[in-house]
């Protein structure tokens, strides 16, 4: 039988330097896997079919992401900057009692 793997929600910046931020989010997801977890990174998924530059679609994507967050065991926040979307994720996790871990952009506590 396969061992239990907790589901962790990966929060990191997306907007702005999108290409760079996506590459960093991939690194953060690989880090989560290396720690025995299943990463969920909505900002790698939803921009594939929702336009982050359209305020209505961005809001829809954030709503989807917050719904997924509620299914996760922990929230892992990466990077040295907290974006508005990340702030909403942190607030939601705090309200629901979801444990939060903070890492810098090198995956260090």
C-alpha cells in the first residue's frame, strides 16, 4: 500500500514577471514532491484557460483556487513578496485553521 501524501497548496507570485514566476512555481512544486507531498498550484493551471488580465476571469480563477485550498492539508507560501492573491489565500487558510508554512524563493524556511 502506498504511503499517505498530504496535499499542499503552493502559493507564490504569478502576475508581473509571469514567465519567471511560472518557472519558480514549478520549482516549488518539485520541492513539495521531494518532501513527500502532493502539490496543488492553481496559478499553474487556471491561466491555461482563464485570462489573468481580464478582471472577471481573474476573480473567477481566484475563487476556484480558494475552493481548492479548502481541500488541502497545508498552505505553503513561497517567495519574498506577498501578492494580493497570495494574501487572500493566507487569510482564507487562517480563517479555516489550515496550517501555513513560509519559505523564501530558495525553498528555505
